C-alpha cells in the first residue's frame, strides 16, 4: 500500500511539473524575506516610526501635487506673456516691412534711391531687411526669411547670389528651425501664423515660438518673414522656480517629519511608559506607577492607570492573603486530622474484622464506615499533596523508567473496576521500550487517575491507552468513548474541586483534586497534561514528558485530538455524516499510522453509533476485545489509503452492557441537609449483602 501511494505521488508530480517548482519558489521567497525580517519587525513594533513614515509620505505627495500645480501655473503665465510680447513685436515688424516695400524706401546697404520695380536687387534688399530688424532684437528674437520659388522662377542678382536663398540672423538655420507645416500654412494665408518650434543654430538648439507672414518685397515678389522668439529666458525663470520649489518642498517635508516625530513622541512616550509599567505589573512589581504631570488627556490617562494599578494591587494583595490563609488552613487541618483519623481507622478496622459476628444492620454499617474512611483518607492525602505543591516543597525523584511497566501496573490495578463497569482496557504502542527519566511514583499516580476516570466515565465501553516516543519526548494518551467534554471544559477540568456534573460526581466522581494533582505532577517533570473531548464522543487525556529530565518539550508524539474523533471522521456534532456517503465534498476518514506510537484504524458511519444519553459509538477493534491490532503487547497498523479507494467498514464501538452494574445500595455522600437524596433503609439491605 505504501509503494502504491509513493507511485501515485511520483505520477502526479510528473503529470504536473509546476508542483516540483513550488518548493523552490517558496525557498526563494524565504531567502528574499530573511534580510527584511529585522526591518519588518521594527516596522510592526514601532508606532512612532509608522506615524512619521506616513506623515512623510503624505507630505511628499502634497508637496509634489502643489509643485506640479505651481509650476504649471508659472509656466502658463510665462508662455502667455511671451506669446503676447512676441505677437506685438511681430505685428510691428510685419507692418514696418510692408511699409518699406510699398514706399520703396532704400534700406541700409544700398546707394541712391530706387522705387518699386526700379530694378533694385531683391536679394540685397532682403539681406538688409534681416540685418535691420535683427539689430534691434539681439538676444530677444531672430529674423528669418524664406523665399519659395520653382526652378523656372529661380534667378540671381547682380552679385551672382541666389535671390531666393533663405536668410537669417544670429546663426539660425532657417529651414530646420521653421516647421514645414507652418511655412505651408503661411504660403496659403494672408495673415500672421504662429507655432511652437525648436530653433536650431550653429551652436545648438533651443525651444521657441515662430511667427510668420507672407510678405511682398520691393520688386513685388513674395517672401515669408519669420520672427523666432527663443524661450531661454523663460526656461531659466522656470528652472529657478523649480529649484526654489524643490528646495522649499524638501525643507517642508523634513520639517513636517521632525514635527511629526516630536508630536508623536509626546503621545507615544507616555504610552510606552504605560506599557512598560504594565509589563512590570504583570511581572509582579505591583508598586510601579506612572509619573503624572499636567492636566491634559495624557495626565488623565496616567491618573486612571495609577488608580487601576492601585486597585489591582489591593485586590491581588487581598487574594494573596486569602489564598495564603486557605493554604495554611488546608495544611493545618490536614495535619490535625491525620492523628484522629488514625485512631478512628484503628477502631474501624477492628469493627470491620468482626463484622461477621454482628447483626446485618451493624455489619453493613461497619462496611460503610470502612468505605467512607478510605474515601476520607484519600481526600486527606490529596489535600496534603496539594499543600506540598502550594508550599513549593514537592520534590522530583527522577530515574530511568519504562513507561510500559508503569502502564501495566496501572491497568492491572484498574481491572477490578473495569470488570464492574463492563469495559476493557486496551494498551497500544507497547511493542518497543518507552524509556524516560521520571519519578515513577508520580507518573503512576497520574496514569492511575487518568485510567480510573476513563473507566468511570466511559459508560462501559473500551478504554484505549497509547504509548509513543519521538523527538526527545514520551507520551501516554488515555482515550475513552463515554460522555465526553463540553466546549471549554478541557481547560477547566484541571481546576481544583471542579466537576462537570456535580450530581453525577457524587456517585461516580472523586474529590475533584485528582486531575489538579496530576497536572502539577506533569509540570514538575517539565511536561504537559492536556485534555480533549466532545459531547457524547468521549475524551482523551495526554501526558507528554521529556525523555531526559530538564529538557524542553517541542511537541508530542501523539496528537491531542484522536483520529477517531467526529471531525476527523467527517461527522457533524450529532454524530451523523454531514452528507451522503460517496458524495463530493465528504471528508474522507483519516487512517492513523504509526510505529510504536500506536496506529489503528478508526472510522464511523451512520450505523456505527450506539449507546444512550446521546453518546455515540465509533470503531475500535482489537483481537479479542474489539481492538484490531498486531504485535506482542499492543496493536499497530501502518498503511496509507490509496487515492480514490474507499475505507472498509469497521465495526462500531461496543455499546455499554445492556445490564449495567448494580449501583451501591446507599449513596455515602447523600447526607441529610445537603440537598441530596437519602436512600431508605429498606433499599440499603439486601440478602446478598449479608
């Protein structure tokens, strides 16, 4: 079965290659997260750091948002002002150029006078026009002239220069600097047009604004006159604004961070002081108090905290005094009762030995006296043991022991009680030695208490004792299938004098100190004593001890919740299958496997329940007693359930006997005035009792 399971795992891994990469991915994620763990831990634990960080992040966001808004407004303002100034300058220049062409005024660089159409060289006239216009706008704008013409219209001046060649000032390259779309639009329109462009010169490029218009020269030919306004001054101004805003933003962010640190420090420091004082109070230093200064909310918090601490100190002191008096009273009474109890015991033994010479009523009274003295002596012993734990006088006599021998002695001692209850005690996991350094007397007392409780509350069903050892720990679990425990009772069951059902405990329970002493014995070993239970589904108590005295426990080789619990078998709280068997989504019962720790198979179905008072059955099988097992002293079963296979039906837990054992004729604890039922004398005497 194991080989089949491994083969299926291999086939599924080959069918899905990504499953093999998941462990590698998880390892990589852990490797990446490992260096970040200190920072993550500091982030989670430091409130002041988180507040300052959030303040800085929000401040940076606000400063960036304001910076973008301010820069956008400044940029738009600069561009608007530049455009208006450029339009005015260009309009004035276009008017002057038009006037010069219409009047035929001789421009600088020509001799004599000439009128329109008089044969003046247009190339020289355009060159002079560019020089004249650019002389008044150095560093503010450039002048460029384009004279589009076809090949048939190309002509040369008197000097041999191409009349329609582009002309510009300031080393500007006219054709690359003027967008083609703008020149085409200017050629077809009569008005002035403008467009943003990149002005290219002999030394570099710069962004600017181009404004052009189609004009007429002195000879009536057309040309395009452009004003190119660079944005270098505006860019310098905008850069200065950006730098100023960045400096101011950084200063504001740092200042806000410092302010947030100071403000949060004023708030967090008292909280940290309160947390530290609370930790010291929890450690037992009840005299710690907060320093209160001022009358603000922090001061009121300190005053309230100090009042709370004062009240807690008073209450704790009162409880300690009361507990000390109670322990002293229990110890004194226990010791004081030991002497008269010994005398009464001697007299009772004499009467009990001579009961055959008495009449039936006197003989029965002697037996009852003997039983109640045994019970009283047990209670007195428990009280003395509790007083030793309270006084810190309990000592551990640890030695290497085999828990199998301890379990064997406990089971043999509990056999008479199990026979009267109609149940069997089954031991599992005793095929291999279970060695640990422990106090045999205390361990036997713990196991005896657990086994006796399981038999008494098991409602006549089998009691299973499991042993296991692994990872430096040994464990013994006692499982019963009786009334179980209600939610929350698994922790209260170890409280002193606690009973799940006081009425029932008067006949089946003890003093209420057995589990309290047992848990103290386990703690004295550095171990655990834990309980699990479900209503009507029985309970399991697990004792876990370190294999070597003084070692720390990291886990238990036996799970606290047994494999045959309702949840592990896919049953609801009523003990019935949650859905129809075989339907999708029905939880598959788990198969417990183990070696030494006690394996076994536990399963349940709708017909696997028996018992009264709402108790449920289960499946526990063994050789002759109904527990299925193999091995010399216990039952082991190792196996894995193949995928898709159905678990074989397992017999239910044996129901309690149809004829319950006869209860005692009289309830010794039922005394007049206690609210309990007093059994009549005619019920207390029977023929077979005499």
